[in-house]
C-alpha cells in the first residue's frame, strides 16, 4: 500500500507537470505535434512492460521485475535531472515566447497575491471547462473497457487465435497509438481543436457498434484500428485544448483537474462492467450461446453521447473563445 501510495502521489505531480512543459516548450504552430508525441510516448511506455515483464518474471520472479522497474525509474530521474536544468528550462521558455517582461513581473508576486490569483481563476468555476471534461466521460469508458471487458471478451467469446493470444489483442492499442498519433497530428495540425474533438470522439465511439455485429477476427481488428485512429485524433487535442484555455500560472492545475473525469470513468465503469460480462459474456458458456452483441451495442450507445454532446454545445463552447482564452493568454 505504501508503494501504491507513492506511485499515485508521484504520478499526480508528474503528469500535470509534463503536460504543462509541452505548453511552455512548444510554439503555437507545433504545439499539436508536441502533445501528440507526449501521448504517443506515454502509450509506448504502457506497451513495453508487455515485452519486458514476461521473461524477467520467468527468470527472477515478480520481485525481479520490480527491481528492474525501480532501476529504470532511477535512470529516468537522472536523465531528467541532467537535461532539464533551470537554465535549460528558462532558455526553452524564452525561445518559445512564453517568458516576456510581463511574466517576469508576475513571478515577483507575493504568496498572498498568487493565492488570490489561484482562487479567482480556479478551473472549477469555469462552466465551459467543467462541461468539456465531463462530457468526455462516456467515450472514455472505452478506455476502461480495454482492461475491464476486452480481455474476458477475447478469452470467452472466441476460440482459436484470438482466445489463445488475447494478451496481444488487448495490448494492440498502445503500440498502434504510438505509431498513429504523430501521423494524425501531422495531417491535422492546422485543423480546429474543437472540430477535431468532435470528429475524433465520433470515430472512436462508432466502431463499438461493429462489435455489436458479433465476435469475429474481422470485427476485432476493425474495432481496434478505427477506435485507435479516433483516439489519436482527439486525445492529444484534448490536452492541447486544456493547456490553451489555462492561464500561464494555472496550466498544471487545469491539467490535473482535467484528468479527474478519467479517474471517475474508471470507477464508474468498473461498477457495471462485471454485471454485463456475467449476463452477456459469462464464463464457461459456449460462444454461440452468448449475447455479446447486445453488450457492445449498449456500450456504443454510451460512448456516442460524447460527440453528440460536443456538437450540441459547439456554439456555446466556442463563443468568445479567442477573446476570453487565447488572446488574453498570449
């Protein structure tokens, strides 16, 4: 429990800081690619343990795996400490245009002035920001199903190659994201962020209805590939949008709160996913007697709520957007 607590606290500090760093180290024209590369590399990190852990676990046990990960963490900390010096950070911020005479004056604010600023600009007061991050919960349930539903679905509803190698299919999304995200970002770099959110969430949600056609190798690959393309279209843009609307001094806080619905999604999805598996994809029942089509149809109806909500709220979300957020921040 102590180890898990340390991971939670460290990740809570590291993740918002990492997103904020992309904002301060990139210029407007290449910000989309910066967030895309960050998201791609994080998914690569999620994919690599599937390659590293099995041979280590067979040779040295689970403690050997933990020791190797601990060593890799120390190496990562050392690299960050050596490369990201205060001078290097300052230089990168000046080159990207984020440090000006105004920001240097802002750094001289007293602790009380900074506290008042944080209270005044706390993101929970921003109705559009709160709507934006919570309307994404329905489509984000598909992320949670990657480990709550798909492993059992591949193992129970299939026979042969999919059932025997379900770990590969479950871990197919992260490596595909690593490949596709920079490519999608390069092709859509000039596209409007909110527009990409609508299209991306729709593309991600829609292939869930393909699984509703029934279990087959073709529906599996169609779902995994199309869903991943949709994810590559909107997830990095979500990070970019949150960073764009956040005041310079509040980027980390906005990023941190922007991740809260993702935590909530994992909790909520876990409350009902087991019930659906028990009723529509039960253990020990022949695949022909299952009703996985209904399960995925319901999950598709849940996920499609996000793009529909974004479409209906488009005029409200984009009203005075440049005046309120972008112009005042830059």
